[in-house]
């Protein structure tokens, strides 16, 4: 009887120890997964940071500032003459008018004409 009680206590102790080991192993594996995912996040953020720094250096360059001043503000250097062509003249020269855009067929009718002409 005493042997059965000692054997039962030993088995119970082994089961408790095994359970605790399994819990610790599972926790360690989950920590490794979290670490891997955070390392991937850090890598992506570093790449984005590098890209943004490159873009910042381009934006701070004198050529970019000059180009933006010309395009958006209509400014020019001393001695240059700024010419602004109205949109109507550009459309007239290129041959694009609003009537050509209005004459466009609906999508279904265009496909119908392609296959059943």
C-alpha cells in the first residue's frame, strides 16, 4: 500500500514536471515567433526610412526647388520669359475636344461592335 502511494506520488510529480516543461517550451516557441515578426517589421520600417531619407535629400536639392517654383508658381530665372498657353489652345492644337470625348460609346456597345461587326 505504501509502495502504491509512493509510486502514485512519483507519477503525479513526473506529470506535473512534464506539464510545466511543455508550457515553458510552448511559451519559448511563441516568443520566437513574436521575435521573428517584430524583426520583419523592423526590417520593413528601416527600408521605408531609407527610402524616405532618399526622397528628402531629393526634395531638398536646389534642382527640385527650382523645378517646383517653375511648375507650380510660374516663376523663372532672371532674363527668362514665362509663356503660359491656355488650355483651349492646347486642346485645339492637339485636336482633342470635348465633343470627341462625348462621342465615346458605352463599354458594352463597343465590345458588341468588336465581336458582331
